[in-house]
C-alpha cells in the first residue's frame, strides 16, 4: 500500500494517502515537517516565495512564503494564478482514437418514438408550470403511489416535477431562456415515455403553451387548478389523468438497444484531493469505454472546467465546438463578475478540508471525469445533444443545479463522484455514487455504490475500477440493478438554473 501519490514527474508536491505524522520519512531522505491530514499536500522540494506549486503537471498557484521540503501545503499558502485565456485556444490537437474496448455494446432500455435517447426507467412525470401547485400535487402523488401505481407493475414511479420557477419572475428577460428551456426539456425526458401530464394554476407567467407547446395544451394532458371546483375535484382530476397515463406507460417494454441509445451524465460533489486521483479518472475510463461503444456521455460544471479549459479545447473536434466552449466560459466569467466574484468562489470548506487548496486543483481533478475521448459537442445549460460521443454541457457546478440541467439534456442516469460524501439523488433518473477513498466507503457502506479508494492505495488500477463502473452503469441502465440512492428514494429538489431577475 502506498503512502503518498505523486501524479506527474513535474509535480513538486504529493498527497498523503492517510493522516501522516510529523517526523515520518515519507520518501527516502524526505522527512515530514508537519502533521499532514489525509489527501493533503506536502512539498517534495524547497519552494521559494512566489515559486510555482505544481500538481497534475500544472501550476496550482504561487507560494505566498517560502515553503520548506516536507512541509504541509494548504489553501492559505498559495496565490491563485490567472485563469487560462479563452482566445484562440488550440483545438483538435489531442484527438484520441484508441479508446478502451467496451465489454458490451448493448443495454436493455425503453426505446422512445421521438428517436431521442432511450429511457432507463419507466416513470410518469407530472410537470408543473409553477410552484403554487406543489402542495396539491404532492398530496395527489402520494395517493397515486399508494392506490393506483401498484396496479401498473411495469411503471417504476410517479414523479412530480416541482420547481421554484413559473411566476414572480421576469419571464421576458433574455436569461429567462435558461429556466424555460430546462423545464421544457425535462417534460420531454426519455424516462417519461412521451406521456405528457401538466398541472397548472391558471394565472402564472410560465403558461402551459410556453411549457409544452400550444398543440399539447389539451384536456387530455393539462389540469388547471383554478378551473377545478374545490380541493377534492383537484385531487380527482389529477388522479384520474394519472391513471389514464399509467395505463399507457404500463405497456412500455425494455428491449435490447445499441449503446448509441444511451446518454449518461457525469458530475461530482463534495470532492477531495483524491477525486482527481481515483474516482474521477475511473469515471473517465468508464466514459471512454461508453464512447467507444457508441454511447454519449456528458460532463459539466463550468467553474470546475474553467482552469483546465485549454485541455478540453485540445480535444474539441472542430473550431465550431471549440468556439462554443469559449463562449460558454465567457458567459460564465461575465455572470460571476456581475456578482463581483470569480471562479475562486467555488471550493467549499469540505473541499479544502479534503486537501483541495483552490479551484485550479479542484478543476484538474474534476475534468478527469471526462476521460480522454474527443469532444464532439458543447451545449448551453439544459440544451439537448444532437451528437453522439463525449459532450461538454456547460452548467453550474452546484450539484442541485447541475442535476436538473443534465436531466433536461436527457440523461438516462447520472454517475456522481464524491470524496467527502453526499447522499444527493434525482427522482427522474438513477444516480450512481462513486467515492474517491476507502474510508468514505467504510463510513457509508450502504450509500456509496462503488469505491475507487483502492486506486489511491495502489491496490487496484483505474482500468479495473473504471471497468467495474462501466459494468454497473450498464446494469443500472438496463434495470437489473438499482444504486443506493434509488433504492432509498433519495430525491433532491430540482433547483432550476435561473440567472434572470425575480420580480
Ligand atoms: Ca457538482
């Protein structure tokens, strides 16, 4: 078992694999001058004041003071470098063709008539135009699940798409396109099998026509609470419509489909300094296998890509894709600047406790989940992909906001990497949890699906954990296995990204 991890020859720091005490000879002739907490960095060489601190072969920052060989390096000891320029980034210079061979090329999914990606679950999704209807809808959904759903065994669940948008918002503001597009596309999610059901209030700004189109605003699809005579009538209208939709959904059958019908989302949250060593590279390996087999994989989280954007640009297949990548980054730089912050607002106290000194270090770990495949398309938040392969979907890094954006893009499932631990989950698509270190798995044995901790200790390879994850993704997509979040019904609220004003 190894005691430290040094990632590239250029690195002048390494991270310890477990809490290590002052006085330990961590490398031959290198004695630690401080106690070093697990996943934190120590200096391999003396680093002068203003000297580069290098991990992943990139400059994480500059030393605020001289750092002696063997010293602990934490977030208070380095100055953030400028973020990489977005102008004229080289593209197409790192296009990998020899991706790892996937063991299977098909999965068992629900084909949809619209030709978009297949469903991984069979769910009645009940859309809402506005938050005002949530209380009534939740009561109705509880009744549906208790009394009606058991009659339709081929349907997995009934999910209310509750959100905080819809009214009290500047619906005509240019940036209102983000939340509107997100809700429009969630309504078309592949797991809902093309069955549309909307609960509206009647006086909201996000009208039914705006949400699902004029042609879908029919009594077969829409219930307007302000048109109902009292509470019982509301509940009866919702439960009756749900039963009609469940009857249709119950006819859906899984069939063997090529992996080109599968869309997988990747995100991370509660990351630590091992995330970029074990969990994210393993996810990247699984992603490469999926792409090799024809599937589509998307990764996201703008502030966690910004400092590694040039590495992503190198993998873009065309100038057009590279340009959209730069545009999305510029939009986000501006968005942050308007709020008088920059990408350094990203790391959380838990990230720092887990050894991540700043956003550069976090970003280098985060982009590892994208593997090495060529980037074939870049999406704005909540857009649907049009290509197959590795896609960058620009979304906020916030777990609660990235999730709904990826759902809107149509993911059949999400793979979620964590170092510190989070029980986050989505109701409309399964979420697989992958952790970066053994201690996390030991602590949350029954929450974490796959541990990449053995990669840190050197007991397993990235290829081994990546292949294990690939196989689990196929099993979950095919309905043969359920990740823990799905077994327990851990479903987070959908925070729809809304950069536009509230009125
Ligand atoms: Ca995240």
